[in-house]
C-alpha cells in the first residue's frame, strides 16, 4: 500500500535554523520540500564530492581487497593526493608521448645528435638533411654534394653539403623533397628521458595503488558530504521573513514545508512543542508534490529491486500495484524465457548466493530471491509446455512429457484440438492455444485494472464508466480471438448453450462504449460528463481501438517465447553433429554455451522490453497511472 502522508509547515526562529535542522535530522521522519540552496559552503561541499568521486574513479582500477578506515577529512586529503598524483602522471605521460612522436619522426634517420650538425655549421660546413624520390636523387649529378644515408625502392634519405654555388638553392627548391627539421636534443638523450619518465610514471602508479586501500573510506566520505550538502541546502533554502513587534522589535523567522508519515505526526508535534516550533499539519491535495512510500509484506516487497532499477515510483494519488506487478512479471518472465532448462540455470545462479548467505547467517538480498522466483516461474512454464534446453519432444523423458498440459505442450504440437461447439469441423493448434492463453492474460490483467478503478470510484456514478470498460474488454476479447486466432472456431455465428456469443460480444462492446462515454468523465454532473466526451470524441473513439491493440499486444509473449525456442533448437542442431566426434566435442560445447548464453541474454532484454512494458504501459494506462511519483526521502542522520 501507499503509506498515508501529512503535509506539514514548520516555523522556527531564524537564529535557530541550524539547531532545528539537527533535531529534525535526529528524528529522521520529515521529507523536506526544499530542493535548492546557496552559499560558499554549499559550493565547497559540492566541490569536495566532485573531488572525491574523481579520486575514486582514478583509484577504482587499482582497488585492493584490503581496505583501511579513515575519517572524512583524512579521506578528502587522500583524494587530493590521488588527484595531484594523477595530474603529475598525466603531465609525464604527455611528455612521453611528445618524445616518442619525435623519435618516431627520426626513426629512419638513425641515431641523431643535433650537436654534431651545429659543430659542422660553426666550421662553415652547411649541411641539411633531405628525403626525396629516388629518380630525383639520381638526377642531381655531381653539381650537388650529397651523402646517402638510406635508400628504399622509391626514396632516398641523404645529407646535402651546400657549397653555395650559383643556382644550387634553385635546384634544391625545384625538387620534391622533405627537409628534416633538427631535433632539440639527440635521440639517445630522448630515449633516456623516455625511460626516466616511465620509471616516474610507474612510481606514481604504485603510490596511487597504495592509496586505493582507502577507496571505501572515500565512498563513506562522499556519503558524509552528501548529508552535509543536504543539511546546507535546507539551511540556506528556507524562506526567511522579518516580523516587527509593535513597530519596534524585529523578529527573524524561517519556515518551510515538508511531508511526514501520518502515523509519525504525533512525534513531530511533541518535538515542535519541546523546541518551540510553529507547526501546521494538513492532508495533502492533488496539487501537492507528495512523495511516495510503499509498504508491503516481505513477499510483495521482492519486486522493489526491479522497480528501483527501473526508477518506477507511483504517484501518491495513484495505485500501489506492487503485488500485481510481481505476479504478472513472474508469468511474463516464464513465458518469454519459456525453457525449463534455462529456469534451472537461473535457479542455480540465484541459489548459490542464497545458500552462502544462509550458511553464514547473513540476510539474503531481495534481488537474489526475486531472481530465484524468476527461475522457478521459468521451470514451471517449461514443465507445462514440455520445453527443456531446446530439445525436441522425442528427446525428452516420458515422465517429463506426462507432466505437461496437452493443449499447450510441445509433445502434441501437431495435434488439432476441437472445441465442443465446432462439432469437429474446426480446431485449434497448440500455437493457437498459446495465443489464446496470452490474450486471456490480457483480459484478466486489464479487467483487474478497471476493477481497481471501480473500487476507488465506489459510491460515484463514475464507477459505471469502469463497468463499461470491463464490458468492452470482454466483447473485444472475443473479437480478437475471432480476427487473430481462428475465425472459424470463434465465429460470430457461434451459439454456445443457446447464447449467440458473437452477437453478445458486439452488444458488450456497444453497451460498454455507451457507459464509458456517459460516465467515464463524471464529476458530479452527467451533462458535463457527456459534453467532455463529445469535446474529446476522437480520443473516445480511439479508446476502443486502443483496447483492441492493448489486448493484441500480449501476443508478444508468445512470439518472443517462440523466437527463443527456435534459437535454442537451432543451436542444438548446429552442435549436435559435432558431439559424435571426440575431436570436435570441445567446439560443440563452446557452441552450446555461447549459443544458449546469447539466447538467455536476448531473453533478458526481451523481458525488459516486452514483459515490463505490459505492466508499466498497457496495464498502467488502464489504471490511469503515469508513474509520476518520487520516493519518500526523510531527512535523517548518516547511516553506515
């Protein structure tokens, strides 16, 4: 359920803001509605968080199993040291790159010492280094003095000794040459410097590694800083007023709004009385941005790791569908994965940490329990449909075949099932039975949504709009079976027990549409409700189409499950022939592990894309839910 909240306004003396916040922090019950603060201290704290997170990012690759404790201020000093070391390392590596680039440029010229060239120039021997095409070098003749340094098939590196004869510069400039710019120091010194730099870099990395033992301490320091930021945000973000008493004495007061669980309001009242705070408490209204806190039993709470991962929080005035979300996502997961063998693997993956925690008498994280439930759901669906490791029905033991339900079992996939009302004239395949199951899931889940709406609107004529939506669902359900599954079995001329099912389904659609049209927008006046529907007539008409598409959307469960089964069977077919040969057995095993592993990864993505969508979109849209909420986050002291 969604925990009831009270909106409270607190008024405190301006000079006692800090003391009041410390008391509220100690109480740990109030969600404060202040999102922005100001001031140098706040900016400094945010800078410290940035610094710590940057240091953690640097140290994460060096993280050691051994961890040492530090207080927040010492952890901040370590973070500054890590960043300083990293900056020094970056500068050294930049110099290394520059030197290596220079060495790469001089690579084809051999060992180079610019001092030698300078000495020659001082003795009036003008030398330069050039690279030119081989043909041009050969055309120089004897008019220009050269020393060949290196020759390839297409080019020549050489030293030209200039005599400053007439026309010499013109000849050289007319050539397609590359003139080598002399380095600032010899290649030997550059290599030595690169080596020295590398030693310094390695020394710095050792120091960073030594600092990595304080990674957890720095994470804790981040949490401390975040709490300080929260405190400072509230302290500087409060509204301040200066009141005058009898036109003489001025009194400074601060005030803010927040939310508290209704059951804790009396505790806050006692604290307000004790500390001389002004307190006003009232029920929140639809215009208020009320935080949401969910409270469910331990089983239903297993869905929280998934909804937290998705960031899905219902609004305060919306529904808590945690139980229904868990129930249907388990069904959807089982159908999408579809293979009992995969389910056993998932159970094993979840079971190992669960057993380890139980043996060590530690609490089991809910995420592992949820994964275990997903595995059990998959095993159950695999058992019902006789789907195991992508094997064909003939390869599965008889006792497993007998556990399956015939109408949806792979053992009977070639059999036609004849409903009693067709008198053997038209039948359904196993695939069609699975489609019917998916559409029935849609009918059940979407009907639950409108029943919840009916309960909420009980006592108001608006509940007739929910009844109309349910009637439309049932009528359109039969329409979907006729148009999508089998028009012969689900014909509009079918009569069962004297009831013309097709005619009744159309009547349900018409009656449901009429009730929804008249009462879905009811807010005390039927006339206004009808006028509202007329104003939005296009949306109202599209609503009927949306109901059809929402039901049809559930066929994705069957389609994705079918695709996964086809991939598993294909992997087995590819690896099967290799298993008979000892030399190729390793290849076959690798192929099986890779193929089935990839298939499971694709199935996980399918659950996220398709299974979760049916809960957060189709189901939620019929509940008029937008998941617009944010979590209840009371202001409280740091908890290690």
